[in-house]
C-alpha cells in the first residue's frame, strides 16, 4: 500500500495507526461502516511517534480537513432533521459555555497547575482567550486552525494553568469555530 502522507525526516506519526484511523474515518464518512465517527473523535485522535513516520504537519492538516468534513456532514443532518434555526441555536448555546471563562480576569481563567506538575503559561493562555473574546465581542478574526495548533510554553505548578481544563476549553472553542466557519 502506498503511503498516505509524506514521511518525516526524523520522528513522525506511526504510519499503521494513521492509516488505520483514516481508513476507518473514510468508511464511517461514506456509510460503509457501522462505526459512527464524530468531529470530536477526529479532533481528539492521537498517534504514537516513531522514527520516519508520517510528517506530523501533513497529517494534522488532513485531520483539520477531516474535522471540517465531519462537521459539515453533522450540520447538514442536523439541519435536515431540526431546521437551520435549531442548528444556529445549538452553536450559540455551545458558544455561551465559553463566555464564563473569557470574562474572568487574566491569571484567573483556569485553575492553576498542581504542585510540581507541568502547566500552561498563564500569560499565553490569557492572550489566546483575549483573542477569542475579541472574536465573539468584536468580530475580530481567529480560526479553528489557530486554536487547534497553538502550542503554549510549559511551566511548573502554580505558575501556570492546569492543562486538562485548558485543553477541554480549547476543544469546545474549536468545535464552535469549525461549526461557524
């Protein structure tokens, strides 16, 4: 079988894992499988890193497109069953779940990291949250891809935000932006 993606010069994603996931995703998308796949599953998939695996940027780009395709399919099915206004209401409802954190003061948007644990740099997370706030309040541009591919500096413990809640929040933000794009 030919490679789906170009190979990395060093470390990259495990080719067998990537090939398996994309084969399952294609079958689910085309309705040739009993497996139901959601945009959230596409966003949350991860692959082991191996020597000379698939180039991560190429796979991540394909995952972005796959996420958008599953979201369009989900949106179309939802609108067909419930109507356009119901879809818009659903997206607005999901977006409002983000507002509480966005309204908190800088340095207080998330719980701090645990003692001795890796955490995300507060200032960097707060800057991204400000950009999201500007998107919702002023219509300033930000894309799901920007959020999906952000990499925060890692700090230790209470100097940063706990990673889990930040990751969950950003996943919801991506979900809202992909649905609106």
